[in-house]
C-alpha cells in the first residue's frame, strides 16, 4: 500500500480509499504486534510479517463487504 512503490501494480478503484487502507494497515499491524518502520519502507520486514498483515487486511475487507451486502439485501 505504499504510495511511492513503483513495483506495485495494484490500482485502487476508489482513490479516496487510500487513507482508510493505510489506517487499517497500521491498526492491524498494532493488533498483531508488528511494527511498521516510520518511513513506511517495509522491505526489512519478514515475509511472514508482510504476509500476515496482507492476509488480515484482506480478511477484514471481506468481512466489511459481507456486512454491507447483508444490510443491503435483507
């Protein structure tokens, strides 16, 4: 989710969501006890830490989407 990562091919559908995604990343990292460097560079973090972080972000986003869909289609 780093903004300056030139190797990142992910494109946000809603550009205004980037701030919320960054906040979610830091919240989940704190919950997992993972410290993200202040400069935002995650290259020195282990694969396990980055994978855990990405997995929990995905899990949380799916949960949010399911809750929204359940509320919309009841």
